[in-house]
């Protein structure tokens, strides 16, 4: 195929390439915007987690200061012997204004309530079985202790956690604990103000894997042990991080951000559901993707249509060129195109110092044939003769043409006189073998005479000299009996 023939296919290939490039860029952009959505969600979760962490740490620090103040004031002289109202004011002044506090208590070494921020007369209760009590009793070096969630015995089962500190006697022995009970409503209220999408969640988890609070809130989840869950195992791997995992509680796939409190045995966790993170992205992706896909398909279709139009145009132009170079009756080259081929071959033979031969084929007594059988039969006879010529020149470089009327010419490059004579004989025999009735012929059927001439490097002259020689040989064949080949070349 030449460059012009390849042009329609090139248009289609270029159209497909441009469409694929546009769709590829769109996919790349959508993929990047998807990553951007994930990064924004990760950053949002981190900011929410840090704000919650700071709020909890700040309040717990205030609660711890209140505990330390109680323990410090208990060491002051005459505090325990002061009137109850004064004693309450001295010991619990720092805790009175604290929000979400269930109660603040002082327990003796036996776990009994000896001081109660809610009443001048302490309520009755023993908490020696609570872990927040035994930890301080058994460990003199225990610092601030944050308990697991529990149901309060003094407040009708209200869910709480306890912040406790050890009270030591002057001799270092265990003297009891100071305790603040923090209602879990504090965390619920804190988390409820955060919007994390329809299926997002936020949790406060104890370092041992117990659930302290979770949003959306479900009382049954409080205190659940999730230490075996895949998400919690990831929490244990580092102090802060982010990952995507399926939740063990509700089996929703989420982007998790977590952070361990630096001073408290707690982990804050913020999680946005992947469906919520990518909801807006999906809507945008479907819209943009559909538009780009439609544009790409339209561009490809347009390229195919344009390529088809161009192919039809090239085919039509080729047919016109072929018609201009071809004889309409026989399908062979016409005289004009043959002259171009002959000139080209003559120049090549001169350069290469090679030989070529020329055959002039003429149907014997063709005028009489036309007069007897009519022009249509004459045309059919010429077509049959042309077919015989075409079937007996096999090489691609051999060229046959209708020279005019009943005359045909055959160019045989790189063929000496002997080889050309053999080909000429095959053509003559094939025409003779057609056995087309010709009453005016001395042979009784259609025959042809053939003149042969060859050009060799030793000869000089233009291509017309070879044609003239072949033509003279043809007349010699006719003059000496017809239906034969003549090899009487003139001097060229």
C-alpha cells in the first residue's frame, strides 16, 4: 500500500488514538480526584480526632486537678473535724462547676464512702471490689487511673468511667482513693456534634480494647471487647495512623483515623464510610465519564466515517485513473499508458545494459469479420484475443496493451528474441485455439499475426524505432501468409 492508500486507515487510527488519549486523561483525572477525595476525608478525620482528643484531655486534666486538690486538702489540719458545709467547700470547690460529673467521692482503705461531693452526709456504699480501687490498693506507685465503663451503683446504673488517685497515709500505707465519676453522656454529647456522613462512626476505646463510647450510639456496644478485631490490631501497631478496613461491629468498610492519647490509656478513632467518602465523586465520575465516553465514541465514529469517505474517494479516483490508463473493452492498458511503460523500460534497459522485446499482435482480416458478424461479435472476439494475450504473459513486469482497433502490443522486459518468440507462439496458438468462426479467413476461423522486435544495448535509437521494427515485422507476417510470427526486425 502506498501512503495515499494508507491515509483513510491513518485517520481512523489517529481518531481512535485521540479518543483513547482523551478517555485515558479523563480516567487519570478521575483517579486523581478519587485519591484527592480520600486524602480530604483522611485530613478531615484527623482534624476531628485531634479536636476531640484535645477536648477530652483538657477536661480530664481539670478532673485530675480536682482529685489532686482533694488529696492535698485532706492533709490540711482540722479539715476532717470542720463543719460538713465548710469541709465540702474546702474539698470539692474545684469540682462543683465541672460538667458531666456523676459524683466525686473519697473512699477509705476499706472501700467505704467517707466523703461525698453530692451530700454533706455521705451516701452509703462500698467499692472495694472495683478495679479502680484494687489498682491503687495493690500498687503504691499507681498514678491517675482511668477505669473501664461501668454502671453506677449510686446513680441508678448510669454508664460512667472513673478517674481515681491513691490517698496515702503519712507513713506511706494505703489510706483510700479519691474518685471522680464521669458520665459517658459527656462523650456521647461530644461525638454527636460531629458529622461524618450517613455511615461514619467515631469511637473512644480503652487501651485494653473495651469500647467506651461510639457514635452512632448503641448502649449494647458500650463495654464491648474489640481487642481481637482486625481494626484494633491495627490500632496497636503505632501511635497514630490511617487505614481502610471493614468494621467488626457493623461490617461497613471505612477509612479509619486513630490516635493514642499521649497521657491517657485511651484511643480516639474517627471513621468515614467509603460509600460516603466517594458518593460525590461517583456522581461526578458518572457524569464526566459518560460525557467523555460519548465524545470518544463520537470521535471514533466520525473518524471511521471520514476514513470510509476518503477510501471511497480514493477508490473512485483510482478507478478514474485506471479508466484513463485502461482500454474499456479489453481491460488491457491503453496506448497512452503503454507509451509511458515503454519509455520507462527503454530508459531502464539503457542504464542496466539489458534487453527487451516487443510483440505486435494483429487479428487477421478483422474488418471482414466485423462486416460479416457485426460489431458486437467483433468486440467479443477482441475481448477473447486480449484474454489469450493476458493469460500467456505471466511475469508482473510484462505489459500488454490495446494499441488501436484490432492491434495489440506486448512489452517483455529482460527477454531476448528467442524467449519472446516462444511467448509469441503461445499467444498465437491460444488465439488459433479459440476456433472462432471466420468465413472470410483462409483458415476458416479467427487467427492473428505477430511481429517481433528486440532491443539490445548495442542498438541505438528511440523506443519508437522498436515499435516501428515490430510493426514492420507484423506486416511481413501478414504478407507471408498470416497466422504466424515474423522475426524480420529492421535495423534500429
